[in-house]
C-alpha cells in the first residue's frame, strides 16, 4: 500500500469519526469532539475546518461553556446541503421523505392509493412523480439529496424485487425503473443513485437509529402492513441471511391447512395477523386501508365483540410465531411497528401470554417490557432516507461538493 | 501501547496464522506456508522454529516437491502434546473424546446410561469418571488436553445450565461441579479449565469445522435427541443471541393445544419430532434410547405402517418449523444431526415438501440439496473437544509448555 493512500484512508476515517461525533452530540465544540474522538485538538481543528468548508457542519458564533476548558463556538450538523431521499412503495400508499444530515425529517409526502396489481413500471413512475415533488421542496430548503433508497414490501436482493406477493410483483428491476422515471422529471439534474431494500429492514434500522431501544442492540422487528414484515438486528447490524431474504416472519405457519396466502403457501401468520386478515375477521372492508384500521381501533375501544375477537386471535397467533422467533434468535426486545402500533393495546396482551408460556429461556415473563411498540416517527421511509445519510457519515469526502483535498 | 507489547501481539498473531495454515494444508513446507500466509520465508522460518520447539508442529525428513521452489521438509500438526477434551452429557448417554491439534479424534468413550432425573452432581461425577479414563488413554498417546468443554442439552450461559428440561436440571453450576469431580480423579495434576456449552451449538461447530458444507457458511443445525436442539451459524460464527440462548428450535409451537412439553409449554416441535415422541408414535418403548432408534429404522425399512406414519408426521412437523426458521434466517443450508441422520431417509421427504411449499424466497424447491444430513463423525462431543483446540490455534503461545519467548 502506498503511504499516500494510507494517509488518505486515515483522514477519511477521521472525518467520519468527527462528523458522527457531532451528530451524536447534537451540539458541541471542537474540545467536545476532541474528548469524544480521542484525537488532539490540532487534528480535530483541521478535520472540522474541512467539514465546515465542504458544508457538512455549521458553526454558530455563540460560545458554549458547558464543558471544562475554554469555551468555543458551537458546531452542529449542517441544516442544508447533503441529504437523503427515501421512497416507500406499499400496497395502499406511497410515502416519500427527505432527511438531513442530522437525521431530521425535513420533507414528507404521503399519498394513499391502491398499488395492488398495477404494472410495476406504472407504480414506480407514480412514486417517482411524488418523489420529484419532494425533491422540489428539498430544493427550496437548500437540501441536496445524494441518493435514494426504495422501501418495498417484498424480497429484495441486488436491486431486484424477487417477489412482492401483496403488490403482485415478481422479478422487478425496481432500482433501474425508478431511476429512469425520476430522471425524466429532472432532465437538467444529475441522476440520483437508487437502491432498493426490504421495507421491514429499513423500519428496523429507523428504530435502531432514532427509536427508544436504549441498550437493546439485538432485536426482532415485526411490522403489520397488508402483509406482516419482519427484520432481525444483531448487535446493531441488520441480519440479512445468506441471500438477503432474512426476516420473513409473516410466512411462518400458524395453521397448516389455513387459508391460502399470496405467497403460495397456506395458513401463514399474515392470514391471521396481517391488516387485511384483521379487518376481514372484524367484519370490516379489507380494502379500506388506513381508514379501516382507524375504524378497527374505534370499534375495539367501544367494546365491539367481533373487533375484539379478531384482535385477540391475531394477537395470539402473533405471539405464537414471535415465541418461536425468540426461542430461535434470543433477542433483547421485540418491536411492533406498522399497524401494530395503534393496535398494540389489544394485540400485545394475548401475544405476551403466549411469550410467557412458550419462551424457554424463561426471560419473557416480563414480556411487557421486552415486547414494545415502535417509536413514533420511525418508519421504513425514514429508515430509507437515513440509510443514504448513513453512507455519507461513513465517508463524507465521497459526497463532498468540492474535490477531496486529502 | 508499548512498542514491545505491539511486537508481541503481532508475533502471537503470526504464530496463530502459521499454525492454522499448516492445519488447513494438512501437510506442507515452509515455502507452502509462506505462500499461504503472505509473510517472507525468513519470517516464516523463525515462526515455524518456535512452533516446532513448543511442540505444536512436527517435521519429517522426507522432502516434498509438489510445489514450485526448492523442496523442503514436510511440516504437520504434532500428533502428541496439546489437545482438547470434550464431554457430552446427554439424557441417555455420556460421550467423551480427545481431539489432537489436527482435529483428529484420538480417544472416544461412550457409555449408555440413564441420566434423567439424577442429581446433577452425581451425573457430572459419573461423567468425570469417564473423562478421567479418557485422559488416561490420552496420556498413553502422549496427548495433553489443556481444557475441557462440556456439551449439555439445555440453555447454558456463563457456565451455568439455566435449564435442561430433559435432564431435569435447573440452574446447575455445571463447570465448577465437573471441574471438582475431575480433579478428584487426578490429584497430582493441574486442574483443567472447564467451560459448558449448549450441545447443538457444539455439534454445529463440528459440522462447520469438519463437515462437508463446502461454501455454506450460514446454516441452521437441527439435532434430534430426546429433545430437539438447534443452532444458527452466520458467516462461520455461532449466533448466540442477546443472552446466549439462541437456537432453541425444539420449542416452536406446532400444535398450540398439543401435548405438554417438559419446558412447560404445549405442542412444541419436540413433542412430535423428538426421539421419545417418534418412538412412542411408532409403538416402541420411548425409554429404549439408541436401541429404539435402530428398531425404528428397521421397522421403517420393512414397511411397518405405524413406524412410517410416525416418521411422516414427524418429518412434516419438522419441515413446517424449519420452513419458518428458513424464512426468518435465510440460511444456505439446513443440517440434520443426531437421530435425524439415520432417520433422514424417512424424515427428509415430507420435510422437503413443506420447505418447497412454504419458503417464500422460492430458493427451496431444491430443498434436497439444501436440507442435508450431518456429516458422519461430526457430533457435539467432537465439537466440544475441537473448541478447546480452536482456542490453542488462536493463541498458541498461551498454551506453550515453555514460557513465551516473545
């Protein structure tokens, strides 16, 4: 290895350390960064200068004397410049968000529409149109997304959606189709790199980065949508499995001869605890989407028998499958996201009973503490946008508007 | 960090690299090691000298000219000296083995006996007596085990068996009790360090180190014993979970109101696919152990209806649970060990049918290739002994009979 390359690599690494130290601190000083990162004040000053110049950090004149040592000017993540774009395409909505370097949600657009059975290229073009609008809002706020992550409810690997049964998709080259459609809306702009990812994976990352999990770095995320998605996080890293398809908890069997599932099997969990199944069992219109879920909450609150029994059954089935997953994976916590957040008050008690009875480690009688609702404002689309920002934090120079100065 | 400490660390690391290179090659020369490890001939020679002197390697006079370059004398792992002791305590047997530095099984003792419900200290004392006999055989072969690993059918963390329902154990300090009992048999010898581990974890490591998995580095291991054990290996590393209890696939629910399980729950997989359950369903005496399993194989071969239907049901249940685990963990392969090896011809076809129908990635219609029997001669007790040897390979100097020379 050339000494020059070695020095460059170290500097790039240190730029990332400093940037992440500021992000973690929220507001800090050069001295604060130095204490956090363990490099000398002189080294920190040089790194901070470069990050200020490239527009990743901003500095305010006010002094800050909360720490020992002489007061310094306050460093923060830049509120403008480099950002991430997230786009979630789900069965009955498209959601787009732009996240800045601090991880803050700065633009959000949600459109409820029926994507079921639509040609993938049309659905992706529609999502690109919504994304283009979000990018226009980002422009107005002087935010410049440097990449896009697509959140999709299906098996995604190497940019291809292998199968998204609830959308009716099979082998769709989602990244390319979306990039093309988005470029058509922005003829004068450089194309944004696009990557596709499973939506539950991204929701789990959002929970890891922005949620209230505290020390829990190993958890199972289960998301109620039209289907039931899942993701495993092991010591703060997404567990992808051998082919990128890990986490598909929605297709665990709960009743071997139960109803046919869109995946081709029978009696899968999502036939009992997915949104459509819960609405149907409660006597509601399963195509009613978010409105149907609100109605289900309303009926459960007012003691409607059918709603309560649909939720009791769904929660029990969920608890059985989650018990098996806890026995297999031994997580610190299980996080319930998607529609399981609003439905948690009815789903969690029967699910906890199953966990208490069936988890062999005996660590889950306290299931109430370990089985928790996802944090508000952590969802797949925010995870998607934040994943782009995460890439920036890992190697800021690669995204610098000015050429790297080594 | 002191420069001296830095040099020491690098040398210790390089000694490990060289030792593992010889182990992987089987037989090689200094030139062969140099090519594999990427250090200079001079550096390799010095490292090899130290490993020869400490008795980790042996050298034979015969030259070897299979490779380019001038022929050299042949290096091999030492057949004597440092070794590992493994002790498996299962419900109806105790198995002990001593493995040398090359990973070869050099002593093996198996005693079939009923450990169910015996006081843990008595069972451990009995196992220690058998281990002492194995150590005497090791002595005769000039092998010197430097540690013991205990394989136990239960939840093991931090040296304590939290629960081993099929043994009737709860919160047993197995490491200490075994070490004491073994020391009583060898009053003149230094005490061997003892560590306890879940038996399926060790069987999975044996499969990883000595089995025929080829490139598959992410797999699920499922072992049929009195209960059903399991282990997850992710990229060549055991996945232990947040508390060390991962892999407990035997307690996945297959029939929520099914028979009571010793774990306290109902309708667990092991009530359908464990050894006792299979023997019982086939009309055999469930306390008949290994003999009962042979009889089951015999009856299945001769077309006995009851045996065939017990195995068909067990295989289907196994396939359902394994499908769920594959959907969650996305492994390259599933390895069936323990009694599932001899029973594979009857269990695998119904299990494969479930996998083909229920694994959503669609990667498992070729389940026959991915669902495979454990390799012969890879079992928990060999994994246990090899785990001790693995520690030696990672830092040979720590186990050198002479003081480290830095």
